[in-house]
C-alpha cells in the first residue's frame, strides 16, 4: 500500500481528471486509461517538478498533514519546507 490519498477526496479527484480529459473510463474493463493529453501532462510535471509531484513527496506531505491535525507539528514548518523546495526548483531553472 502506497499510503497516499484520502478516501474522502477520491471521487472529487477522479471526477476532475475525467472532466479535464486526462483519463477516460475503459469501455471493456473498470479502469481509467490515460489520454494523450493526460500522458503529456504527466510527462511535463515529472520532468519539470519530479520530486515535488512524486508519490514519495505526496506520502510525506500527507503524513505531515496528519501530524498537524494531531497538534504534533506546526503547519508553518510544512509550508516553509514546501516554499524552500519550490524556491530551490525555480532557482535551478533560471
């Protein structure tokens, strides 16, 4: 189990990616299939922002959100970390 995603958000996320044309529902089996656009978006995001959009980063961010919810971590430290990560990525591009 990858420990990413929250069941309360699954339906909204799936609806959004279908609406935007990133995936389509298979007519033959119950699966979502990426469209050409979805594959292009995926390739762009992983090429430009790979560490930020990785499953590992998502898992860590969700762990941080759980810690914040339990009062074991300050949300400002998580935001600061994300800001530093973005600033570093942008700096490396220029």
